[in-house]
């Protein structure tokens, strides 16, 4: 007998060799029907895997995140099977689950198009209806290589050839299709359901190597049920309407020149006003929280990044060049070395700490052309960076104070749902510093969060190469999540740059360095804001706040008078004196996302009023001019400047 402990703490004693089917069936018929996989002592396995020792067991369904990932991965196998049944000459390569779906890469001479999607989906639904059992097969490495070569699947054979001789290979068979895979998978194709849809086709190099052949990648989405699929597709449709690249053109905020400056923003007047307002807001918040501000050079000697370790880890992504005197220089990819050099000027005492040093530093990092995406992924961007130098005893308080500042700032921008992730040490080949230092930094962050009651999740292996970090994930108006701010604990760069402070004992001590960004980057945060608000930015952040539109030219003078009074009150206002119909003007300014349109005519001039239309509303309101100006001034005031 084996003792099976369930998530609710209850225990069942069952025969040795029991599997997930048996356990789910004993709990309830409904769970047995919904079950797709099992977690045994924390390890996810096929539902059919026998259990021969006492174990803690969780039955996974499509409502669980891990269960949904298994559905998606299994659905990728079904798509590969469908493609193979439709086009015999296609070779299959890899097909993982990804966020919101999956993809599969195929080798085929004739390119796929979206016109092929209906045919592929029809075949996939047919395979699901067959309810073909997924059977795990284990083979010795060399037998597996021969198996796939005999099938003409040379990409699969190549993957296995790169594995050690002693490796035991697992395959999954469903009907007449067999794929190389570690698993786990759903027990049969019928468990996948019909809530999937093919989305797009793209090129992808074999193994991500641009020197290798180009494959065809089909992306798809898959969900536990049609309701979730429908909600996701509706979200995508809404996201398309909110695309910051489209709104950026309509609002005349910025543009890109891929031929001349790929991944760099050309800010127009209106967009640059928003950019400056974000910096102004952050600058005031930082000043009120004890930060000083510096500026360091854009181009510095490469040896700085060799000392920091950035060159060894990310040198291929740096822009660098050699001058006539044979010295190598970099356009800075991050601000840390500059901040450290500023710290080293003069002797620091424990009384000077914590020292909070901010910098709005423009940095450049090479990103592959195919990965660039508007403001969200660029090669040149401005970090709202800061480096906090503190004693080890101050580290916990500084982390919590910074965390509170971050969450408070996000609230000012309308982001009230924020997840916190603790990203821990990457593999040893991707990090610097001893395990003892990493233990200390990770434990300090975890203890600080738990002590102050903050919920967090572990993001294993995703820390920076020099230290663990906290990541802040925002949820926007349509449910998407965006990673923005970070707090990183670093005890390695202070060592490498040999910085110190004089302690109470008169001796030199090594400070702790916290790397901190709140927006993350001005460009990306602005892109998120535009999409979150669908271009209808809060009045204080809008580059154009009020347009005054006379009904006919007879009232131009009054329109100009209104504009002058608004400007005198510090409001960004313009008069639209074009010889166009008033409805045309209103429509055009609504597309440009002007928050307030003040219409003036005979009654307004006579009564010293304005008729106000607010973007997104069909209603209009008649206000006394002075009342209107006071309300606009109040609404346009930058938030939280006293905190």
C-alpha cells in the first residue's frame, strides 16, 4: 500500500502502482473526467504514471496553469500531426507551449500562408474527435536516432544526436504520429477540447541560428474552454485598437526610422511633452524621497564593463568601437559603472549613507531587428535609474522604502494590481559572486517582504548576473501583464569597483548597492500608458489639454480670449480657427485624443461660458469660464507632489 496525501491535507491508502486516473476517480467522477495530468511530490507527470511510494499528489486540470500548459503542448503535437497528414513531405522540428498558446516549426519548401489555417484547424478538430491515446515510449538514444531517420525526420534525429550516448529518449505516439518529447501530455487527444485557433505564420531559423536554414513557424492559441478562447480573442481585438504605434501616429507623438535608426524613437513635440512630464513627475518624487541626481557620459572606456562583468555576459549586445589611439569605448548599455565612479569621488562615511543617487540615463543595447516592437522593445532608451549605497544593516529598510515608493507611484498612474516576483540566482555560468553572497541577498529580500506582509512569487533563475531582484508586474485595463520596475541587491559590483565607506569603528567597510528602476524605461512605460488608457491620457499627462473651437469665425476673438486665460493658468490650450464645420473639428480632435474640447458661440460669448465636451463622452456641459478654468487647473495638477 502507498499513502497518497492530497492538497487539502487528507490522505488515502491505495495499492502500490496506483496512477492519477485511479486517484481522480476515487475522489469524484467529475475530477476524473477533467483530469489531464498529475503532480507527484512537486513533479508534473502523465496521468498514467504509476506511483509506488508514499507521495503528495495533486490532480491537474485545464483550470490549473500547469494543466493549461500541458493542453497547449499537447495541442502543438496535434497541429504537427495534422500538418503531417495533410502534407507528407513536411518535416517537424520543435513545438513548445508559450504564453497564451504554442507554436511549431516546420521544414517545408512551399511556404504556409494564413489561407492554410482553415484546413489545418479542420484536421486538428478531426484528430481531437478521434480521441487518440497519447502513449509514452522510451528508447535508447541510438535506436531513437535510427527511428526518426527512417521516418525522414532529420531535424528530430539531429536533436537526439546532440544528447549524451547514455541518454534515454522519450517519445509520444498518438495514432499514426510519433514525436520526440519529454512530456508530460494529456492522456488522449480528446482531452484537448476545441478551444484553439491558429494565429499567424512567421519565419524562424533552425535552433535560432541565422547561419542555419529558415523554417516556418505557425503560432496558435489554446485554452481550457471556448469561453476563455473567446475572451482572449476579444482582448486581442481590443489590444489592436489600443496599439501604441497606431495611436502614436494618430496623436502625432513619435515615429521610427527603421532604415536610419532602427529601434530608436523620433519624438515629436507632443510625445516629447509627455516624455518630459514623466521625468518631471519622477524627479519630484525622488527629490521628496531623499535622492540626489547625477548625469554620466554616454561614451566610456570598455574596461568599465569588463570590470563590472557586463562585457563578459552581454558584450555582443554592446555598441563599441576603437579610436585612433587604439582604445576601446562603449556607448553605455547601462548606468551602473558611471554611478560607481561618482560614488568613488571623495571619502564616504557611514553618516553619508544611505546615499540615493538617481540618473535619467540614456542607454543603448543591440536587439535583433525581428524583436523590435515600437516603444516596448527598442535599442535606445532612457532608464529612470538609481543606485542606493547603504550599509548591510540599512539594506532591508531601503528595499522596503523603495518598494513602497514604487507601488505608490504606480497608483498615481492607475495601476492598482501589481504582482511582486523574487527572481533568484541564475545558473553558475551566468552569474558572478559566491553562493554565500547570493544566499545573504536572496534571504534578505525574502525576509523583508515577509516581515512587511507583502505577497510574492519566486521567479527561479531569473536574477541579474550580479544579484537577485524584485520585479513588479502591472496589470493593465484589459488584463495584460507588464514587467516594469525592479529592485536589485548587489554585493558584487561594490567589490569589483572597490568602493567603501568609513564605519563607526574608523575602518573601511563595503557598502551594499541597490539598483533600482521604477518606470523601467521612459519609452516602454509611456507605451504601456498609451495602451492602458487607449490614448486617453489623464489630463495632467496630456500634451494638449484643451482645444477651444468657435462654431463660426465670428467668435474667433472669444475663442482666443478663452485660450489666453487658460494659458495664463498654466493649461496647454489652443484655438482651432479653421474654416471647418464644428462637428468636423470635434471628430478630428477626438481622434487625436484631446481630453477637453470647449465649443464657443453667441451664447457662450454673451454669458462668458464654454460648452465642454470630454473625450469618450457624448454629453456636453455648459460652464462659467472661470469655473471651467478652476476645474481644469485642479484636474491638470501633477499628482502626489507632496509625498
